[in-house]
């Protein structure tokens, strides 16, 4: 799987495992922050904690990923990790 930058997502950023788990990964980059996002999806059920936890350390490295709220009954789970670099941010007025 090739890792995307700045949310240009296409099939290079997606893999489907032999048992049907779809895994997507994106990275958004700005001058002062970086957001990594991993999405897990199944057509028959919600991905389990075990499935997600097996992939998360491989995709999101160096920071703790947090699961984003999902819709009831959804077959998708989304995890995000935000990294900020305060030294490159504009000063607050």
C-alpha cells in the first residue's frame, strides 16, 4: 500500500484483506500540523477491535490514534492522529 499525502486518496491507499477487511490510510500535511487517518470497513459487520488494533501500529506510527465517532449501525471505523508543531504556527495576537 502506498501512503498518500494531502488527502489525494485513490486505490494505492487502499487494501482489502483475504477475509474482506478494507483498510484505507491518508495523511494530511500543512506547514504546522499533520493528520493521519486510518479507516477500516467491512460489508458484513463492523470491524472488530482486534482487526483494527492489528493494523493501527503499522499505519499510524509515533502518536496515539483516537477513534472518531461513527454512525449507529455503520460498518466503518475511523481512527485519527493529530500532530502539531507549535514552533511553526503563527503567534496568537
